[in-house]
C-alpha cells in the first residue's frame, strides 16, 4: 500500500468525520482539503484509498479515460462488481 499522504484535516474534524461516516468519508474529505490546499498529489493519493461508487468511476472513465483511472491507481472494486471484470477496456 502507498504511504499515507499529507493530512490537511484537523484531528478533531477527522475524528468527527470518522464517527459520522467511517474511513471512506475521511478519505474523501482529506482529498478535498488537499485539493483546496493546492496539493494535487495528496488529493489523488487520498482518493485512491476511497471506495468510489461504480457510477462515479464510470463517469470519470467517460471524461478522462480508462488510462487515467489506471495511472491514478483508483480503487475500481465497486465498478468491477457492477459492470464486470474488464469494464475499463470496454467502450
């Protein structure tokens, strides 16, 4: 697994998000805060830890392409389940 990216969330906010929505919400919030701070590398790194919805991944594939998803190292498990193995390679 990749090393943990830089955290931009204050610990109290991080703990509140963890209680509210679990680690996935923390990952998404960390990604958003890193992006706001101008740290695109950390923003994408945090997003790689998140479980994105199949529809979100499909939309990203349509906008940026399959290779983009691969290069970023995004977790595609939800889309693999919803659309079947190899969905990134299908038109």
